[in-house]
């Protein structure tokens, strides 16, 4: 049987737990990590992950920034909202409520995978006003054609079927299955990282939120509105990413020439977990000059 993550049990050795706090905002209780001093930098993880995915990157960034890193709604230790709120607009509104409660105004923002889409949605909605948005293997392109419609229908079926999270939680009991899942993204995660993902995937609540989020996700409006984005958008693309085709970034660049592309030869979809030093240096190179100009 799987059980929800419990802070009293699972939080004792959670990465960067000394920076963790719990905040009530938007009708749910959030787990959020706050560390460092300086310009505010917001970190949003991707679908199915949690703050643990920043375990090595967050301390590096906290040397120069005040880093805000929440577990997304229904993920990790953050409470699950109503199903309808696990959509792109819904989650963006909830995140805006969290930032308002924290009284934090991000100067720059970094999002992995779907986390980048959330940052762009928030910037377009005017709930954040970052100078720079950095997407790490950003999930911004909608699935196209019949395949896209079939995927959406399948995700909705999974979200409505209570047996699906139990099945995946059962699968998560096999460490080999977790390793194969990670390798399927093009990334090689160390044993500690695999163990943390296994804890997440053993939680039915975490899995149900992940599946519901996928079922509710619609990137078409976001793509149509990106022309109005005021923030400077930088996409960091690992050439070994097997979860999101690097070609997606090229297509976005052709549609929106103002996008800046940065290519990493090593690493897969979870490159920030594989190569935190390289990714931290790149984030500093992209964002820090802007931040210093604004604070100096």
C-alpha cells in the first residue's frame, strides 16, 4: 500500500530541509523552500517532481540569490487542490497566491519542463514581472494532430481511474522500474536521487496529481500568447533529452525569434540534477548581469 508523503517521517532527510517551511495560500498548504539573500529567484520544478530535484542546484544559486522553490500543487508535500485547479491557468493562480502570501517578487525565474510553462503563464497574466525566464528542457509545445488528442484522452482516462495511481505506486516498489523510467528521459540519476523519486511515486496523491495535471494541460493558448511576453526568455536545451525533443526548442525559436537558445552537449531531461554546477553557472551567466543592473 502507498501512503501520502509525511513530513514527520519523510522530511527528516529531505534535501535542503533546513530551508523548508509550510505556508497556507490559495486554499491549500504549501511546502516551500527559501534560502539565500539577494535578488529573488523563483524555481519551479516539472510534472511529477518536487523540490528534491533542486537538491544540488538550490544551494549553488542561494550564494547569490534569495531562492524560492515550492512543491507544485499536489506534488511532494504540497496539499492537493481541486482537480480543476490542476490546469495551467489554475496552478498559475495558486502560485500567484503563494507569492503574494510570501510577499516575494521574483526578479528572475527558472522552470524545469512544465515549470517553465507555468512561469510564462504567470508573466503573461501579470502576476509576476521577472526580467528573465529560464526554461530547462522546457515543455512548451502542445502535442499536435491526432496523436495529441489521443494523448489527452488517455491522460484524462488515467486521471478518472482510481486504480491507475495504485498500479504506478505498486510499480514504484521496484527500484529497477524507477531507474528505467529515469533513463527513459535520457538522464542518469544517482542512487540518492532514484530513492527520492521512488518515495514520490509511492504516494498515490502525488501520482494522482501528476496524472490530473497532464490531463488538464493545454499549451495551445500559451503558444498563441507568447508573442506578448515581456520577460527575456532563455531556453536551455540538453541534446540528450529523450522526454522532450530538442527540435521543439528550434521550432519555438523559429516562431518566436526573440527566444534565446542555449545548448548543453551532456545530460538528458533532468540535466539540472545530473550537472548542477554547469547549469548553475549558465543560470548565473544569463540572469545575474540583469539582476546586478537592477539592484546596483
